[in-house]
C-alpha cells in the first residue's frame, strides 16, 4: 500500500510567524511531487510541481524543498498571514508499471490575526 | 476563477440512478482530469483525458466512465449509484498531457448527494 503522509494534521500559528509542514512519500520509483493550497469552500490551487532531488521552488512567501532519496518534501511559509489559512496537500507520482497518483490527507493551517 | 467550469453545482439523486457531470476546460487546455473528494477517502484521482483520448487512469470504479469530446469538454458518467458515491467531484485542466509535470487548474466542483 502506497502511503503519502503529511504532518502535522493541523496547526495554528500567529500572524507573522513562519511555519513549515512535511510530506513523506515512498522514496523508490519517485517521479514527481505536487503541492496544492486548498481554501475552505474553494478548489485546490496548484503551488508547485517538483521533479528533481534537491529541487527548491518559491512563490512569494511560500517555498518548498524536495529530497527524493529520503522521501520527503517540506513546505515553508514565511511571515504567515491570515489569508494563508488553508489546507496544504501534497500529491505523489510513482514511476512504475502500475500508475499511481496519490494525495496526502493535508495539513490544515489556521493563521490567527 | 480558474477558467474551468463545471455543471451542475449540486446534484441530488437516488441510489441506482445514473448521472452525468460536465466540465469545460480553460481555453487552450487539452487535458481534463477528474477527481473525487469524499469524507472518508480524501482527494482521489479518477481519470485523465488528453485531446479526446484516455491518458491515465486512477481509482475509477467500473460503474463510472468518462469521455472527452472534440470541443474538449468532458463528461463523467456515474451509474448504479450507491450511497458511498456521495462526494464532491472536481474537474481540472492543463495545457498538455503530462499529468506528472503539468500545472492543473481546478474547477469549482459538483456536489453529488445520493439518497
């Protein structure tokens, strides 16, 4: 069974704090990892597509790193704002005979003003 | 607004029935993806079509089928509906056919309730 785990499940931070979450995935047969931001009552929004070990991507105050050898990716938010409150999802692609595109259960972030 | 449209917004039906969900991709996008978001299973990839052809298949049940038409809109058909099919169904689109590396744009979703 392929598991994509995200931690923590949820967290509350104060406005201005920096925070980070983890996405863990099987390190074998890695192909790509996606990060999504999903606000309540809206649709998922793509943040990053990551394919190479050591990849670092940045979009404004949000950045992500990728370690395919050990099977994890970190998402960082610098200087959190209330509008960053959302669920952050990662999705893992496995490159092998059986096609697999698996989503984690997400990290729910609440930024308190 | 991502530019992806889905109809209807809400659908209520009974067990055993069949429904069709519709998706129009962003202008210029050739790929359409279907996802199911249920309370107990989280977000699951169902299927991808690229320029009218099935490109990738995920956890789609045999009772479900999809197609993409020449104008690139797509329909997801759900038949012999069960209570457990109640979920939010998302459509997404991307420019090309590479699900692994394309950026996907999600529609607003169709909420299906099976009574």
